[in-house]
C-alpha cells in the first residue's frame, strides 16, 4: 500500500460522521483523541477536527490539520495488520501548537492501540 491519502480514504459524508458520533468508541493519547467505528468500506476512512475555540485563526487550525493528516498518511500502514476497516476521526485536544514529531508519536500510539483492540475482539 502506498503512502498516499486519496479521496476514497477521506471521511466526508455527513451521515457517516453523525454515525461515528452516535455509535462509536474512542480513546485519547494526548494531544489526540480518536473516535472510531468498524466500517463496511474496503478502505479505512479518516477525518480530522481542530477546535475553533482553541485556535481562533484558521491558519493555525489548518496547520494542525495538515500535521495530523501527514502523521496519519505516513503511519497508516500500521492498520494493515488489522482484519477490520474503520471510519475514524482524530480530534486535536491541545491548546498548544505541538510539533509534527509529537503529533506523529501520538498517532503511532493511537494506530497501534486501534489494531491491538481490534485483534482482541
């Protein structure tokens, strides 16, 4: 699997996002929180959210979203071990602008934990 983040991997459907928040599981690895559910799609679908309350300027919100998406893109191969496919949204919790390395470390922990949780079921 190549390290791209194509259109079919983006979680965009309003219905799917609403479903995600009504029947889903979640956990946090600071500064990220993942909300996920098992999907029927053939690919994992991913979305990012950064609070307007914590980052007033769109420039800052977009920078954090880019960092999170890039961390996911580089580490999504960790999900290849899982037999399940997911719809997931990562929410940025911190008030600070964390570095890409901090976000990437948290993303790796989140994705490894997601695979270990799915293998336990």
